[in-house]
């Protein structure tokens, strides 16, 4: 991923199933490549569902000191890990919001699981590995941009364990007017996601293989580009 990237050992247990590929720099290479092709120095990247921050760190390196990365993450331990990793690598251009992205402002339970990577919002459902629930703020991206709380993003990465449609509904103005690039992981809502993006005049491309996104597996990664 990032040359000479350092990761906080004190927070590494939170990486869970991605620990080994994260250490090897091989975690979701299709997302890494999509970011490399769409993020430029001085740009603004919004990382929704940032986990321990692997893509926030990559984005911070790509945008450089004049750019901005906003990481939105509902799990408290992940927020701590992102901040620690950003500080360890000297990335002062990462801002972390302890919250979930959704369709409107409010609050909701986040379902904590024994495998941190499978934590999800209660609006999606429950999980057999649930260990706890924690109340967290929910933010609509349109509200943040309109209020000037975050700059207009050029690229938005979405990995929200089934809350994708809620997230899109909370950024309708952004999709209509500013037209950012979207990089997202599906969670068995492929057809609905593609239809929403088509309604906003976006083309959706499968990053994992030749199949149409609608026909691909439930965890396929996609690149959504605004039509000219």
C-alpha cells in the first residue's frame, strides 16, 4: 500500500481477518488501484466505514499535505486505531469522525461482533457473532457538506456492511451537483445500489471481474463514475 507505512501494534488486534493482508499490503488490491487512479494531490477523500484506516492512510498519502481525508467510522476501537496510525505515519491530513453515515442525522445502535470487520448498524439487522451494542451518532453527508463541516469530496469510498442505500440517500445533493467518484463494496444489495446510481446518471463497473455488478457476488467491489 503506502511505502514504509507503519501500523500501531497496540491497535493491531482490531484488524481481525484483514490483519495478514494488511501487513502484506495486499488488502483489497482492486480498491487500492481504484484509489490510485482517481485520487490526486490536493484532493478530498471521504472514507465511510474506515475500519482501522488502511484506505484512509493510502488516501492521505495520495492527496498529500494539501489534501484532506475524512474518515467516518462508528466503532470506537477503530476510531482509536485510525488516529494512532495517522499519528504514527505523520499524516496530519486525516480527520476522523466517530459516527456512522446514513440517510439523515440521528443516532442508532451499532452491532459489535467478535470479528470486528463484521460490525454493522442495527438498521441492517443482527449478527450471530454479536457481543454488544453501542449507541452512535448518524450523519448525513449532505448535511456535513452544506454546513461546511467537511469540504466537498472528490472521491468517496463506501464499506458499510449493508447500509449502502442509506448512505446514498444521505448524499443525494452531492451526487446530483458535485458528482464525486464512488468506490464501494456491495453487501448483497447489488441491483438496488446500481439502480440508485443509474438514477443519478452514474455508470457502475465491477472491479472484481467481468460480470455485471447486478449478477456478481454479494461482496463485489464497484467503481461508480458520473456520466459526462
